[in-house]
C-alpha cells in the first residue's frame, strides 16, 4: 500500500528525516513510535506532500509516486491525515465539520458520507447539531478520525491521536483503530503511547532523531525491552514478551 525509500526531509537548513525507509501492506495497522522531536509529524507531512522531501521515493500501491504530486492530489488518491491536535473547527457543529470534508462532492455523496460516519461512530450522530467546542477531548478525536475517513479512504495517517486523552478514552481509541482496520483501511499510527501502539497495531517502527532504529512485530519488540528503554525511555515492564498480536 505504501513504501518510503531513503526519504530525506528538511525544514529550511534543518535535516529532520535522514533516509527513512518503511513499508505498509494493504490492511495493516503499523505504528511509528518515537519521542517528541523524533520526526513523526514530519514523516506524516512528507507522505501528504505538505512538507515534500528533498530526496527519496514515496509510492502508493507501488504505482503512484507521491513526491510528484500536490497535497490535494494525494488526498484524491484516498490518503487521509488525521493531524496532531485534531484540527476540528470548534465554532461549527459536528455535522458541519463532517460536511466540510466533502465540500467539493455532490450533495448525494456528502449525504451518504455523513450517514456512513454516523453508522460507524454513533456518538457523533447523538451530537450532530452540537458545537464542537462543547465536546470532550475524546469526542473531538473521534470527530477528527471520522472526518478523515469521509469519502473513499484507503490509507489513514494518524498523528498522535491519544495525546491529552484519559487512559479509559485511550483504550476506546485503541479499539476504534482495530475496528477501522477490520474495514480494510491501512493505518499508519504515529504515537508516543507505547502501550497503545503495541496493542493496536501489527508491526512497529521506532523513529529516533529522524532515523529508523527498529522494525518488527509486536512480539519482536516486546521481547527486546532494551530497545524500548534506550530509545523511548519507557520501563521494561511496558509489555510482556508473549503478548498476543492484536486481532
């Protein structure tokens, strides 16, 4: 579904991504784990061409080279970004936020898209006429995810979705990611919350200072506790070695 090869991205003279390579198979949920400043958001922006890389290849389905496209063209290919900070409009209602995601589509397509969002996320249907500023942090995050899934989505990029959420809501978010994966959508999840990433995703990359330091399955990562301690500073008991893979 997605392949990055030797991607180098800069902000002005600052070299942020140093030859990053990774891949996602269709229908996978893959996490990108790293501390603040590791380059996770930059990688997401590079895929969307919001911050285009200066070197390297980013291909979709091994057919389309994304680095040759504009952000709106990447969007039209079914690649969606759920940004850090959620990016919802607090003065608009839930439904108005959803409709904005399909503003260029015919009315019938917009109506079908909104109905689909309400079926997948019943809490949004209950809040459809409420201003977003009155929603909880968890409800705002659900709205941001629902908006990203409007239209034909094949690849969902999620940037720090658990940030600022209570542990109970984080668990609900984990279950929601699993639910989205079951629909066939491929997911790349950028996270600092290691426990959530391990339980929600099939494979994992650890990003440190713009370089990939580890690539492997949940079991492979949980069996190498030293990597978690050295690169992420988490306790060695964050997960058990025999932790079952998510279904």
